[in-house]
C-alpha cells in the first residue's frame, strides 16, 4: 500500500487515473488530499514506478508528495517520506 499526499489544487483527471489504475492491484482511491494505492505484490528489492500525472488548479508555494508505504501483511514496517515544498506556476 502507498499513500501520496497531494499538493493543494492538484487534480488527477480521468485519463491519468486510468493510466495509474492499469499499474495497480485495485483502483486508486482519492480522499482527504491523498492518493491511496494498492500496488501489486513486489519481490524484495524490486522498485515500482507509477505514472502519476497531475493538473494544477492552484499556483504558488505548495506542500505535498509525502509518501507512506507499507506491506499489508506488515503495517508495522513503514517507509515514510515527509512532504516537500514545491513552486507551481499556473498559466491562465
């Protein structure tokens, strides 16, 4: 399982959602500004890259992309990456 904190104003449109879902064990869930993704089973040491294409409706200095990842059978062993600050320029 992986959760990803989205920056304010970030939108995962339907096309991006379909592309992401094609890589997951179950469809992505979006709630409270987070993507919750159940990945397919991975072997130890195997990396996974997920196509997450976002559209931004809000610009400025934003915080997001914090990650919390764990195996469903070992929720006590988590990898956590704190959110980071990014600058988003939105063209109008």
